[in-house]
C-alpha cells in the first residue's frame, strides 16, 4: 500500500474545468472518502489517480514515485466502479482469481488470497457460482473482492453502493466496512452519500467545483467546517445560514435573540462578515417564552426517518430549521423560542472561508457597543 | 362515452370488436406477404413435381419426385454444391478474419490519423451493386488492359495471366473481389460488436491488468459474440446465394470452375427453361439457407434467455 500524493492536478473537458489545480495527500492505510455534489470533480480526481483519465498538468506520486505518465496497467491500482463489473461466464472464484493469474503467482498463493477475501466478504458459499447470475449486491462484492485480492497499491472505489438498492445495500456496506477495517489498505472512496462517508471514512474530503474545500477527520468537517460550503453540504439538512451583509439593518436586529449576548458583542465587532451558520441539531427550541431568546412561528414540522422532528420556523425575517428528537410534532403557527449556543455558531468571511471571531475583531479599530447597531455592510 | 368518461375508440364507436379491428390492421401486410411470398412459393413447389418447358408449348407432365431424384443422382449438382461451399466458406472465413483485424484496429485506435476518411473509403465498396463491382473487376483482371495482370507480370516476370479465363485461378479471382466488397461489412460488425462492451467492463479489464487473450476471452467475446455471429450468418447466407458478382465476372466459367448453385439455378430456369428441375433446385437451395438461418435463431434464443437472467 502506498501514500498517494497529487500536486496541482488540472483536468479540462472542453470548456469546463473538472479539476482546478488540486493538491493533496491520501495517507497510507487510511480510508479517504471524497464527498461532493455531482460534477464537483471527485470522480475525475479518482479516475485521474487510476490513470483512466489523463491530467492536463500536475503530478501524482505513489510513495514518492511519479506515476502520472504511467498507463493504468503499470500503476497497480484496484478499482471498483459504480456499475458492478464481473467477467461473464466465470465463477465467483475465477472472477477474483483472473487478474492474479500471471506467471509469477502460484496456484496455491492465488487460492489463499482469494479465499481470504471470499471469507471477509461472506462470499464463500457463492464461490462456485457463475458470477453474472448473482444479484447486484453480490456482483459488486465480487468486483470489490477482485480489486483487493491482488493487493494493489491503492484501492479506488467509485460510488460502489449507488447501483445496489435496499437491503442488499445495507449488507454490502457492512461487509465493506469489515473488509476495509480488516485490511488497512489505502482506500479512496468516492460517494455522494454522507452517511456512507461517515460510516467508512478515516479522512473525509469535501470537493466543490474542482477544488478540495476541506480535508480532515469526519467529525472535524462536521463540527468545524473551514468553509461555508462544507457547513452547508454536510448534514441533513445542512447548516442554517444568515447573511448579515445582505439583510437590512432592522431585519437583522430582530434575529439577534438567536445569539447569546457575549457572542452578539463579538460578532458586532467584525466588519467583514459573509455569513453566520449553525446546525439545525444545535438550535435550542423552547416551547415557553425564554428571556432574550428569539421568538419564532412554526411553519412546518415533520418526522424524519431517524425519528427526529424537523421544525422550520420563522424568526422575524429569517427562516430557521431545527432538528431534535423528543420535540412534539408542533402545529403550524405555534410559537417557539430559539437560541443557538455560542460554541455552535460559525462565522464565515464573504469569500466563504471560516472566520475566527476574536482574531477578526482584533483587526477592528474599536469594537462597537453591544447591540447598538447591526452588522456592517461590506 | 363509457363509464369512466373517456371517449371510446373509433373502432368501438363503429361497432367493430377489438379482434376485428386488429385483423383489419394486419390484413394488408398478410395480403402482401401472401401475394409475393406464399403464392410463388406454392407455385414453385408445384412446378418442382412437373416436367415443364414453357418454350416447348407442351402441357406440364407430372413426375412426382422425379426431378428431385434425378437431381440427387446428378454428380454435377453435388459438384456445384461443393463449389458453392468452397466459395462460401472461403469468402466468409477470409472476410471475418480481415474484418476482425481491421475492426479491432479502428475500434482500439480512436485517435488514429485519418480514421474517418479510412472508414469512409473502406465502406464504399459495400454500396456498389454486385454486378457493377463484377464488371469493374473484370476490367481490372483483363489480361490485356487489366491492372492486376500487369503487376503480376512486372513483379514476377511471368506473362500477363488470364486470371478469369483459367479454371485454377478464376475462383480465387472472384473470391478476392467478394472479399474486397464484403470485408468492410465484417469490419463494421466487428466495430459494432466491440462497441457493445460496456465502458466500465473495459476499464475494469485495464485496471485488472488482464492480458490480451484474457480480454478477448472474457471481455470482448462474451459481449461481442452475438453481433459478430449475426454478421457471420448474414454473410454466410449472402455468400451462399451470390449471383450478381459471379454472373458479371465469369458467368460460372471457365468450364464450371465458378459455377455456384445460384448460377446453375438461373441457367436451368431461364436459359434451358427447365422449370421443373430449376424449381426443385431452388427448393433445395432454400432448404440449405433455412438451415443456416435456424443456426442463428438458435444462438439468438440463447441470447434472449441470457438477457432474462
């Protein structure tokens, strides 16, 4: 297994730039999940690492060895595609063994390696069956087994669960988790499904418009997004956002009950605020009036699949979404009082980058008096 | 209007049952088929039991299976069948082989310089009428003015050969023309067959570092075989009943070196006006062609059952 390091990768398709000078390192032995909306470049990055796409410029190194000019077959990567690929007419065993059948590898070695992955993926009972007769989930297992059995330097997975549905998918996800935890391979996993990424990732990468927005532990990306986009994209639903620069002054004032007084003071000191974000699950919802809290009118409340109640409420001019287990299913028009604990409020600069309130405030000549005026326009 | 408030279809409003309406739609096709296929076929079948020369002005004479028996006992007929099979197997074999190679090159080298132009030129012989191509090649093979005899003379220092006039070379000269004409078809079928392989399977094969023969065996063949077989069967049936090309080039000669069944058939029916023998031979030919078709249908059936699974 190998460290994957890529520098300034650029890939263009006609007028669109899929990768805009992307750089990064995917660490040896870790599962890195790449997440992002459709067309963000995550699959292109994966395919460029595999060698299935040729970069326009930039370098790729596996353990310090340049591979960007090598053809796919010389890079020794394993890859699993969205559509399960099995070789027709071959048994499950032979499918997995086929790429290993080379002069240097003995039959007993092949058998040992194949049996090991068959076991890890619970494919043992199916070993003798013809692979193309299996259901999608099992075919994808065969494809995964084939990719890992020969111990490639990097294992690349391109949305491997997308074409598998329902129960099969849950089974496959579990098997995959077990396999990846057991093997400790270098894995790059592309998905647009957050829960998949959260389940499997040691490291998570969020991409947008051909750029890596943030890379780090899943928890860090979730709790401390470095970019407005990451906060918006992660979570179901993502963060609530207020855009002080765009709101009119008096409008902004009325939402101020959302913040704790000390935070209000610190925010007021920042001149160049792009947006303020907070996660729905951290919005505190009171059913009785709380002094200083922002009063809001429930527009909509619904039960989520995870058993939480999702509340959309109008707090003055702004719409706030809150998500909690244990709330009653509030009726439309009922009153609630909202507040966001300071440690869960994130401020972002106009360019979307995370803003450290205290550091930003230091730049200001003198802090404004508490609550005296709204956030300044940029 | 009926219960659900939808207007009734016109055929119901006019008092036609659905069944009658369906028949009404099918009858024109059936009638066409009956007039142009079934009636002539039955006519042919009937004729094959008679001795009948329309030019002699005598009424047909019933022979029963007489025409068939004399055909079976005629060594010339078996020789014609041999010639036909030699032509068919060689033509299809060479065309398939060359078509596979060319098709693979065109398919795998997307960026080949001049690929489009080469493909267009390659496919142009197919649009010619076989008689035109035959006439054209008769000139090319002409011992006096032809290009091919000229180059044979230049390269090997032998006198300009009369390729079509020599019973040893005539068949191969005709074959070469057929290969020139129909290799593009097999090239096209090969490109189509290879195009039927899903992109992800091809990519998986390259990521899995499969060797060339492994790709042929486990990737190209499983996905491409049906289209390729379709091409082979179509070519086989077509080569079996080749007429225009040979009639324009040698008309079966010299002697009977290129006398394939379709040429014999034409001569029996429209030169000798021996309608009975001609019809019997035609039915015999038809029987062989149907046998080829059923081979393909057999493969097609397998494919359908595969698609269901």
